[in-house]
C-alpha cells in the first residue's frame, strides 16, 4: 500500500494510475484517470492506493527533505492514518518529543497537531500526562448509536419533506462515489459514508440537529475505524440508495424508518470488543 500525504510543495511523489480511481482529497473526490497526480498541484491530499494500481511511481525528493517541512496538517493526517490502520492503538501515548523526532519537526508542531486530534476526539488529553489515542469503549459506542437513533430519523423525515430534486441528484452522485470507493477496499469509504449522513442533515434544514450530528459523526468514524469487523467498510452497501429513494418519494415515514434500520445495520457490523493489544513502540507505528 502506498500512503500519500501532502509533503513539501517542492517534493513528494508523482504517479500514473493503471486504472481509473477515485481519489479522496479533503472534502472532494477527484477522478484521477490514468493521469499523473502531482502533489505540487493540490493543496492537501491523503489517500491510500495499492501499489499494484500504480503504473509508474517517482519519488521526487528524498523523504528526509520532505519530512523536514511537514506541516501540522501533515502530522495530523499521518497520525490519523496510523490509528485507522491500527498501527497506533487505542490508549497509546502520543509522546511529544518522540513524535518530534519521528517526523523531524519541532515539538510545537506536534503539540498543535495533538490539539487538533484531541479536538476531533481521535486523541484525549490527560492532565499532567499528555495525549493518548482515544479508546471509545464498547459502552460509549452503544451510547453513540443510541444518540444517533434519536436525531437521525427526524433529520431524514425533514429531508424527505424539504429536499429539492437538485439535492436528491447530489445524493445520488455521492452514492456513486461511495460505490467506487468501496470497490477500492480502502479507508476512504468511512469518511465518505459519514459525509452522506451530514449532507442529508444539511438538507433537513435544522442547523442545531445538523451540528449535533456532525459531532457524533466524527466519533462514529473513530468507532468504525476501531471496531468494524469487516475491515472498515463504512455503511452497508445499498442502504444509502434506499434512503435516497425514500427522500425522492417524499415519504417522511419510510425515510425515518429506514434510517433507524440503517443505524441498526451499522451497529450490528461492529464487534464491540477492543482490538487485541499489541505492544509496539511509537517509532514502529510510523515505519
Ligand atoms: Zn450510512
């Protein structure tokens, strides 16, 4: 697997893809079709590609040169990727000076990245001890779904009443992206699945409910990353399709009921026992 994260604008990698591939960049999904994608051309990117998908690959500068200029954003994304791939385990301490050495950056940058990770609930801060990779318990995961069950059926009902045909078309286009991402078997399907829910929430027209869901969604991502039994596949296939059908049919009752079932499906796909503990050093997680 090749993990590409924006490096220094003057360095990084360029590659040519063997097949069409949806590449997730920030909030956008870019269809990179046998094109050279050079990270000088874009502001921020992070994705994982199987090396077999790549026709040519060129490292443009030494990785040491690239590492020296890692931004706070880069560090944040590398740590997030390491958590998603279970290289960094729940409960593991994010030791500032060791991370500074690993990424060859100042401790200030590590601290800033850690503050963001804590803000996004990927990490927690324990006073006088430092930051640790968050470890939502099975019980917290259940509470999370209980909270979503309370608000999301209502968001769906509102969306079924308020969504315009243009918005329905937007949701259908989003599902196409999900299907493409699912075929690639990568991590991208999890945030994409989450975006579907947030997009529906925006369409519902209740900003307080939408904001609450945004907060719950970021924790859901972490829960799925940690507990999904099927290799982090996000929302079950086809469920979103049926939800959009109900919105398009302007059937609030069906839309609400289907969302409830959908949340049950997601929760049922999780194995709410902590992943087996492996004692590895922080340095090994980023090799
Ligand atoms: Zn979903």
